[in-house]
C-alpha cells in the first residue's frame, strides 16, 4: 500500500505530511512518558520483524495479477502499545523509502498516515473493543484478528480518498476497487497477525502490551531480543526471494488509473530491494532484506534508547 511519487498532488502530500508528523510528535511524547525496560528491545525487534514480513508478498486469491503483504500496524500495537506502534511503523516506512525507494519521498507523509498512524491507533481501538466479547487469552487473539482486518480496510479507504483528492481519480471507482482487493488482503493480514499473537500469548505472554505485571516478571529481554532479531533475519534471507512478483493491491488498482510515473527523486542504495552488483536475484534480495532488517532494528532501538534516556534525565532526583 506504499504510494509512490506522482500519485498524489502537492496539497495532499503537504496535508498528509502535517497530519502524520503531528501524530508522530504526539507518539514521541506519549512513549517518552511511559518508557519501560521491555520497550527498548521490543521496539527494535518488532520493527525488524514487520519490515522482513512486509517483504514477503503473497498472491491474492480471487484477484488475478495482484499480491498483498502484511502491514503490521495492529501487530505492532498489540505488542508495543498504540503510540509505540506508531513509532515502530514510522521507522519501517522511513527505512523502506530511503534505502529501497519503496514508497515515494513526497508521499512519505501519506504512507505514514495510512499505515503507521491508522493501523496502530484505529486498529488498537478496534482490538480493545473486540476482545471484550471473548474473555482471557483467546480474547487477545480474537481482538487482534478482527482489528487487523478492519485496519487494512481503513488504510485502504484513506488511501483511496487521498487519490481522489489529488486529481481526476473518480471516488466511485477507486474506493470500491481498493476496498475489494484489500478485503482479501486483509484476510491474510488477520491470519498472520492472529498466528503471531496466538504464539506470543502461549509462549511469551510478557510480550503483549497490556499483559499483567505478574506475567512479565523475571524476563531476560536480551534473549527475547536475540530470538526475535534472528527470526526477522531468517524471514528476510530465506523467504523474501520467494515473494510474489505480482503488483500489490495499490499497484493493481493504480494500473487502471491515469497516473504518470514520477522520476526518481532520491537515489537509494538498494532500489527494489536488490543489492547492486550481485549476479543472482535470490542473493541480492536476501542480502537486501537482511541489511534492511538490521537497519530498521538499529534505528528503532536507538530511538527507544534515546527516549528512555530522556525520561531518566527528566525524572526528579
């Protein structure tokens, strides 16, 4: 669902950039006030895992020539909390844009608003409501599944509105088209999110954001960090080359729209998730995924460490 340069007009890029920037600023303040020992390693781990998972596109059943991938906003919010989820997703999008040119530089604000703000915030609100219908740990999984599907639809609808506001893109076409293809992609999002959350609830319940304090006592976060980062690197190295080459849901819909491709505004070291100079696409993609996962992990970890240090320095002595 990454909008490229040329999809949106200047006014829409500016408006969405301001909205996303304001949300990120609020997220920084909210997270800074409540930093704990668990959040520093988990922000790095979840950011890296979501980045690597986004590289694995899957075919969309019933929509020939289209693919989808995990967005991960709800998953980030369930593990990190909604505001930290905003920051983790924003880090992922920044690295994708600057290192791989996945999502245009001028559309970075819109992409952040659609995926890094709507997913964690609106998705978490849906998750909190949905889990009231099922008690206990199953309610966490149920809420995550419902919220993941809904969040994808909300993001797709907002993306369609942005395309409509940017020019001669009829809302009567672009909104139903985006919702149709993403209603199927959302099923994949819900299944992946549900499986990951179910695994965490069973094996590592302390990784859930609102887990009881008694659950999270005595956790050795360095081991959790190492295992999570290793999982992200394995997905990036072994599964990313197997991703579907079909256009994603937005690109599939955009193929029927009068959008003129914009020239590349920012040279990137690994365009299209390929390390230049390597002969095989498999190895070039695998190494790009590994490098991207490490970059996302490092940036998110540094951000979380900085917020924690600021909290410690501002605490009354």
